[in-house]
């Protein structure tokens, strides 16, 4: 971690990015979700079990932005799933490293899932391990690993983390 | 498998004195009907654990690449029984009950690890990698008082070691002394499927996905024996030609067993006379990342599929993704599903990327398998409410003969033909 204390504005901007990302998913604006990423991005949801053992497999593993868009297409056009609503709770946003046009940060997430005839349930809890790149369009994710503490997924993982 | 397993001929480890008695009658139509109480009844579930998982069956433990060095272990379950596989000093893999001989505590409480020997966390009884009891604290007492009785024989109180076998890097075990050899148990067709994807090449572990599905374990088995649904529910498969009703295919229920082989071919996107009935076929749908749905031909010109090894494991390939599936029943209405992904040591970077990328099709968030866990949840809710009703398994006829076409429920019929006899219904 860099010794220099990051400017307050940058931390505030970073927190806003996490909030915007959460809201995008909570409001089911999936088509806008890829906009948080650069073209040559890496996005992966993986269990802590795989992460800690250095095993590469992901629950979701997108190796570029096209794969993010493909996932949205699949969810919208081909997947059958029980209707649900999600709430993302993001906390502990922390800037770990800052270079000229790159930020390394992390944050905790908790996702509550509500199905239409059952109580809300904690669907997933974990950490975002992120690298952001500064572009002409502001900060974009060049890499996001969503490392979930869940040993196993409850039923299915439908909406990206 | 030569003789069906029943409660009366299982080994010493089974509750032979008090076999589970079930007051249930199978519908008169036999294996073309599945009474919904098989998905909910606690006594049925317990009998399945005794007769199948603890009986004369061979059960999947894992891959030898998961325990590469002496002392490396992996935890798993056979039915509801916790077990461990561990690499011993002679380089072989031993399978042990994960249960201290003293009071029953799990001696391993991590999924994987590396040890010199096993020490129970409770009273520190210590075992070697083969499960032999090496020592226990205060065996001779404290200050001349207490201790274990003089005639306590450590040799009689080791951790039970199961019969196990390594087939091309897959590890299997049985609780039974009477079970046939693994090769006899599988038969030539299932063995050929295992050997195809485990040809003896060194394996590379790519990782796991795990999910807890709120349905009876048999519902998952049936789902994998049901190519009928795959051609309708999984639009993704159909559209991209990865699994279609009009592909060259084969369903083979292995007689007198719960095993089966199901084969299809990746034929790519196409429109044929069967297409209009596949209502979810989307001619307009394209993937931006074509590689996700474009496997490299790997075995016999795009042949995909694999085998179910009764009771709870499947091996096979889907696109270029190699994986095993393992079902761990947790209760009558819950099962855990574990995919273990792997590659071969001689895979190049291109192939490894495909194996990882095409794994997006499978697992809890898989383009084609997230539908399954969603649907099984619905089946369990429906079946639980109507235990006296029954499902109809007549697609493709009422027999259990192998088919050379896809839209058939013959594998489910074959499974229940065996199940009814083995469970004594």
C-alpha cells in the first residue's frame, strides 16, 4: 500500500463508483453494467476456496467486455429463472494503491435476495478486489475479482455480483 | 453389477439388525411412474443412504491431482458420511472415514491440507496416514492413576480405511467388502467413458464450483438423464448447437444398474425441420465472444457427453470443459452439487483458456445449468405438496432399450427400474 494519503476527493469518487455499481445491479439495469468496465477487462466471481488455493475457475469468468455483454444477453434472452430482487450492501471501501492512471481498491459486499414468496436471504457475501483505470470517460474497472466467502452458492447465481 | 443390493445382503457396517421399513407402494405402472414421496420421505432417504451410498457401490472421491504430495488430503462425503482421501507414504491414495475412532469427531475440518499424520482436535488421538492409531494422550494415566485399560489394543481402534481405486487419476471408494471390483461395477461402456476423459495423462486442477440445491438428490440425477429437457429448456444450448434434439446422439441405460451413458455431438448453429418445435430457438441471437460457444474438436469429432456412475457422480466433457459432477445428498429435500474442473498437463494456453471460458456454461451461474437448479427447486415444491401423486416418464416409450435419438426419458426409466428392485419396492 502506498504511503501517501489519498486525497479526500478521490476516496469520495471511489465510494461513489461502488454505490453507482450497486444501484445499477439493484435496479436491474443490466445493459448498463458493462459500462463500468474497460474493453480488455477481467471480471470474475469466484469462491474464497478457489481464490485462496490459486485455482482459476470462476462461477462467472469474463475475459473481456464482450463476455459481459454476452452474459447480459443470455440472462435477458435465454435463461429461465425465478423472479427475484436483489440489494447490494457495499462497505469498507479501501484504496490500496494509487499510480498515475490506476487505482487498486477493495470493498466488502453483501447481497440480499428476495424471491416473491419467501423471506429475504443473504445470498452472497465477500470482497471486491479491483483495479480501476482512468479513461477519458472517468474511472473504469480493468479488473474485478468478486471473491465470495460462501462455501457454496444457494441454488443458482443469476445476476452478476 | 451382478446382483442388486438390498438391505439384507449389505456388509457389517450397515444397520442389518434394523433395516429401514417403509410402508409405501410403488404405482402399478412401475418404472414409467415416479411417486413423489421418493423426494420427501425421510425413511426412503435413510434407506437410500444405507443401501446405495454405504452399500455395494463405488463412490467418487476426487482427482489424484488434488492431493499431489504425501500427506495432502481432501475432504469429501459419500452420501451423508464424511470421508477423506489422502496421499500416503508409498505414493498411493488411501480413503478413510473422517471420524475419530474415539468419539466420532471429524479428524479433518478443512477441505484440503497437508499433514504428517492426523490428530483429532478433541482428545488428540493420533493416526498415521493409513488411519492406524499411533498414540493417545494419557494412555497410561496421570501420576500413576487412570489411563486406558491394560488390554486396550490400538490396532483394533484405527480409523476405518475403505477399499479404493485410482482409475486414470479419478479416485473411487466403497464401504463394502462384497462389492465387485470397480471395473466390474462400471462395466465396459461406463469405463470407456471414464477412460476417454481420464486417459492416464497427468491432470491439472482448475477449481470447484459448489451449490446447495433445495431438491432431493435424485432430481439432479434425473435431470442429467433427461436430454428431453435439455433440448427445450436450455435455449443457450439449442441456439448455439451445443446440444440439440436433432443432433446425432445416443442414450444408453446400462442394464441392471443405475449407470447410464449419454452422448451428443457439437454440430454448430443450424436450422432443421425440428427447429420450429424448439420454441426457444433464436436465429437472431449471436455471441459477441464466439469462443465461448465454439469448442475446438477434441474427442472423436465433437463427441460430447459422458457417463453417470451410480449413485452420485458423472464424468464427461461439455464443449472443451472437462469436469466431474458429484452429488452429495444432505437431506430428503436438499443436495449439494460439486463440479470439479480440470485440464491435462499438456494443454497449451489456448486450450486452458477455452476450458476456463466455456465453464461459463456450467455450474451455479452456468448459461445452461442455472436453469436446472432453478427448475429443480420448482419440482421439489410441487412434489412436496402432492406426495401421493406421481410423475410420468413415457417420452420415447415405456421400455428401457438404448436409443439413437435424443428426445427420450429412457435413462430415467432405466434408473428407476434398477431403483425399485434395489430398494425392495
